[in-house]
């Protein structure tokens, strides 16, 4: 059974510092038994970044094919809608101190005063991955993967890079969700950014290893990595400009990681942070 103090030591060893802003994915079952489950982990994260830092989760929700039928039972996005992205995000959405952005499909949820503006400004008219892009531009954020390296290995900067490079795919403009606007009315959000399958994002790991300090360490029992978002985005842009297919997962069942699903004709346009 791991206690908070043990996890704080693990987090320090992997490189988390006071004042850090962490974008986190986590598979709790990989961490091992914790005294109070997610509460122990989140308290350890908050203690590690301190009052000047912040923690963020990807509280995304699935989109529906457009147009959404008038008799659809699909969920309408609001601040309290349960995210589709698992336990940590569900815990953060319900946390009394958390702030959740208003982006209907790719909302971020977090704790910390320093991330308030980042989340308040992430609205239905923002790019999906805008908080990660801003943290990368300002060199003020890191991504922490706790036990997700095999099932969900993605550093989210790859999606930022796909959009900065102007990649297109067949899903653009075809999916969306309904959401409540500020006045309580229902509007439809149409997703025009690209994203999707991130199972192949481990293909970037050896480039990260070449470019900066990228090493797998343990948090509890979970294999974990901590990556500076600015460094990761620089690597992603360079790698994708050379080989736009780098993120393909290679699974035969995947309908998204195929050359006929994507248009990379814009990828030779120079792009940088
Ligand atoms: Zn795939």
C-alpha cells in the first residue's frame, strides 16, 4: 500500500518541481494500491507542484456524427458531464477545487490558480488542444504519463503539431457535440481540428530520447515519464515534417491510421512553435 509521502518522493525523483504545471494521464491500476485511491495520488501531485503550480487532466468527451438527430439521447456538454477519458478525469471533474474549460469535446480540467486563465479562455471557438499549445509556447508546462505508456502512450503535443502543420483528415467537420452556452441555450459544436488515434505516438519516443532527457521511471508500480511540452512539440514538428505518417499505430483494425484517411499535402510548409 503506497502513501502520499512515497508518491511525492517518486514525483520528485522523476523531475516534478514546485511551480510546475503538469498535464497528466494516469492508469490507477498500474500504480498499485493507494491508501485512498485517486485522492492519495491527486494530493501527492498537488503537494509536489505546490501552491504556485497546477495539475491538468484531459477531460475529453466523445463526439457524435453530424447532424445530431433531434431525438438523440446523446449527452449535452456541460461543466459536470462525466468525461470519456477515465478515472483521473472523472475524479478531477468532481473535485471541489477544480476548474473545467468550456470546450465541448476537448475540455481540460485542473486544479491551481495559475491555470485559471488557461482554462477560462479555452472555449468552443478555441482550437481543441489550445491549453497544451499555450503551455508549450510559453515553455511553462510538462506532461506526466503515469502507467499509460502502453495503452495510451501519447504526448498531446503530437496533436498540436498535426494541426500546426495543416494536416487534414476525413473526420474534419463531420463530428461534434451539443453544449449549453452561457445563456443555457443548446448549440452544436462542430469539430474542425484533427486528432484521433494516438496509440502510435510511442513511435516518437526514440526521437524524444535523442533530443532530451526522456527516461521511464516508477511512480508507485507504474512506468511513468515526464516530458517538457516545449521540447516535445519541437521534436514532433521536426519529425512530422520529415515523415507525416510517423504517428500511424500499425494496427490492422485502425481505420484512422491509413494513408487514404489523411491529406499531408501541407506538411512541407515550415512550421515552428
Ligand atoms: Zn491508429
